């Protein structure tokens, strides 16, 4: 198994664990909202932050899954748009990318 595929699988597991924690927060698995109005306001702000983090994690997870699918299909190191090889340095920095620098900038 390639190092990149392993890295993506580890990242996927981390994202799934994060999403589970966010969902536990949203479902109040750690307890109900406090009755105090000020504490409720803080909880509401926390919920908004967690919602944003959850959305970002879901988007990143979608990218990771897409990259893993491309690796399985033998296309993982080639740009999805132009078909040219993606610079290995770019793949080190963004292991879930499916575009070369030129095509990513063009998007």
C-alpha cells in the first residue's frame, strides 16, 4: 500500500472520529443545555462553531474519499482535469488533492 494511501486512510479515520465528537456535542450527549440564559447564549455560540467545524470536516472527508477512489482506480497521482502527473511535493502537502497546481489555480 502506498504511503499516500495510508496517510489518507489515517486522515479519514481522524475525520470520522472528529465528526462523531461533533455529533455527540450537537445531540447533547454530555448533558442538556443549562437553564441560565448567559450559559445558553454561550452554548448557542459553541453550537455555531461546532456546526462550522463539522461542515469543514465533512468537506475534507469528501475530498479524502474521492482521492482514495482515484488511487484505487490507478489515477491518484494524475491531475483530474488535465491528466498530467501531480507534483509529489504538492501531494505531500495536500495528500487529498486531485488537481495539479495549474489546474487548481484555474479553478
